[in-house]
C-alpha cells in the first residue's frame, strides 16, 4: 500500500519548514516567492493532497456553500426529475461557485434541527434557501452565524435575510396585457402551486391587467405541483371549457396544458392561446414554441452564488435585497 504523503514529507522535499508549507497551502503571505515556488513544486512532484478539513479549521472557512430545498414526500427526486427550473438554477450556482474556488452541497429539509445539524457537520460558509419554508425554520436559522440568502421569498420574515427575487407582479401583468392585446376576453389563470407567495404576486399583476382592460377572469385553476403532469391534468379540464386563452404561472404547467389541449383536438393558438412563465430552455423546443414571461433562471442561480460569496467575503452591514427584471417573450403559442 502506497504511503500517504504528509506535510512533513513536502517540507523535507522542498528543504523548508513545515510552517512554510502550511503558509503556502493556506494562502498566507508569509514566505518569499522563491519558497512558495519550491513548495508548490514539491507538492506537485510528491502528489501531496492537503487535508482540507484541517485547512477549513485553520481558516475558519470551508469554501463550501449549501443549497437547501423543501422536500416532497421526504425526497428531492421529484424536484429534479420533473422540474428543469431547478437544474437550470443549480447550473448557475455551480458555474460561479467553481469560478470562485467554492464547492456546494444540496439537501432537502423539513425540520429546523435537521437543517442546523447538516450545516454544522459540514462547516458551511453560507446557505441558499430555494423554495417556501415555514417561519419557524427561518427563525431557527437566524441563530446561525453564517450568511443566509433566500430565493423568491416574500414572507414578512424574509426581510431579515439577504434575498433575491424577480419582478413577479410585473410578469403577471405583461402576460395578461399580451393576451388582452390579442383580443382575448375569456382567459383562464392557472396557478403553479397552492399557497405560493410567488404565484400570488404573479396573479396580482395578471388581475391588474384584466382590470385595466375591463375584463373579468373566466376561470381559475391551481396545480398541485409545478410539473408537466399536473399541467396535463388541468389541460384536460380546459379543453372542455369556453376559454380562448390560458396564462399558466409556470412553463412546465403551461407545456402540460398545451399537450393535453392538442391531444383533444384543440389547436394552439388558433383555438386556445397559451402563455407560461420562466422561459426554461425546453420552452423554445416545443411545437408550437411557448410564449412566456422570461426570467433568466441560470443567471439567477449564478447571481445567488456570487451574492452569497460576496457576503461571506465582505460581511456587509446592510442586508441585500435584489429584484431581477422580467420580459415577455412572444412565440407561436399565443401569436395568432
């Protein structure tokens, strides 16, 4: 069995002290450039792997951030299997974390004590909460000494943490306004989940557009989860209604609706126009292509990681609250 290379082996090979090797490994500027180069060469030649747990303790920083999401029936599997929003968001986090020399871990939690234990065991430098969580969990998280960033959180207690949101209300208004401009007066609204503060904001904007156009909502449906399957179920109901347009507050729900309508002989957009929300990558691959309210999900993930890392590094006194813009992307599904 090959002997494990130690920091003493590196020091001996480089002809320097153990302390000098430790300074180089930990990025402490206490040695000359010549010594630094000798140590780095010795590390490369010997194949030395620093003990990052020890480095973490010495620096009081692990260079690891956590991403926490709510569980669905005690697992995260449905989230990643059925909703590409999360994979696009996580891709943005991975891109920025890697650029900054950070790793990240993902978990799902239901109980505050489980979350605190998970964070402590891994000595995480900061946490990103993605999704809707009960107030008691966030109250418990406030007792931690690490930065916490909430994504799409509108609850009153969210203002105590760093937050990133999008202009959800404006997005709902743009979708409603677009359908009115296309001449629709019998419009259905489909919420992407129950009791969602995000959906509530989108609905307020949509209602504002209808009010300005002096049009009353024709139908209101709610999906159980933001998935294609849920959208398909609701699309079956919509196929027998008299609505001429649908605004779904999630692309995946909108795509499910569109497929159900087509399976029942309805032409999109001739019979029923459909508009979604998110502009996921898949939305431009369908036939017809889906009109949608665009939020740059990858960018939001990347900005979340960069914001958290900046807070970890700089420890600002003020809490950061960021709102990202949205835009309407008109494609074939509503462009009659």
